[in-house]
C-alpha cells in the first residue's frame, strides 16, 4: 500500500497517537514555504521527545531571593533607599576627625535598622515560598 504524500502547503496543526518517522516524513520542514507539524501524544522514545527535553521548564518562582542571593540583594535594596544611604554616608564621615560624635553612635542605629528590615524581608520571602 502506498503512503499518502503530505502536502506541506497546508497547515497541519496536530497529529494524534501514531508514532511517526520524523526525519523521513518531515524532511522539508524549516525550508522556505513549508509549515510546522505539532505532534501530540507521541511515544516517549521518539526523536521529538529528545528535543523537548532540551527546553527549560516553565516553572515560576514567586520569591524575591534565593539562599545565595539573599544577603547581596537585600543590602542593595536597603541602601537604595535614600534615608539608609544618607545615614551610611554620615556613618562613614563619622570616622574622620571632623565629626563631632563617635562613629559607633552613627553606625550602630543604621546596622540595627538595616538588620531588622533584612530579617523582616527574609521572613516575608519564606512565607511567600510556602504559599
């Protein structure tokens, strides 16, 4: 029995169930003027399933931080706020002889505020991950 020739001028959107000989039947795909064939319900050992495994998954991560990026990203977020950046500059200037107060009195409140805010953001991110 002779196989029916596939006409690539028509759009074939889905082909169900039957295992195909991908290279032989679809050798014209990709050339100018030929359409795509989307295969559904193919067997796991087919050529197409090997191609699909190379794609990234489409999972969504709703958390802002990872374990490795928490500290640098959180510090960046803290000192992006103008008030924290101002007190950081004041704290650095407190180490010079021009400052009328000690450096500890300028740096300690900044460390407490930044640390507390980082802990709060970390807890919020953990709760977001659990949801």
